[in-house]
C-alpha cells in the first residue's frame, strides 16, 4: 500500500469548484432555469450542479422534505439517488 495515497474528498474530486457556481444560469437550458425558479418559489433549494466533462450539467434540487430531484434538460423532474455519499 502506498503511504502517500490518501482518500480524496468530494471537494477535491470536483477540483475545488463550488457546488453551485456563480452565474450558474448560463449552464442551464431555458427549461431548467424555469423549473429551478418554480421550485425555489415553493421552498426548494438548489443543492448542487455537477459539471462532468463532455456531458450536460446535472442539476439537483432538494425539496422541503429533503428529497433530492434532478432537473432534466427539458425541465422535467426525476428522483435523484446518486449522491456519492453526500
């Protein structure tokens, strides 16, 4: 085992990028922006936006019951279960 190897945190894995970047709206489709605004209006929180290389951003919101939802490119919501230990 390599003594220099260490466990990386989620923050290190995302390269120290914030969970919700400044100006995030530019990353989203029009439909996603509309859905995010609607959900915020009923008390939901924008939890994070994953920005995988060569793929569309993954937009995840949390409802008032603390359940996570992905906002798809077309603005539809889908239950989100891939939290990677968050």
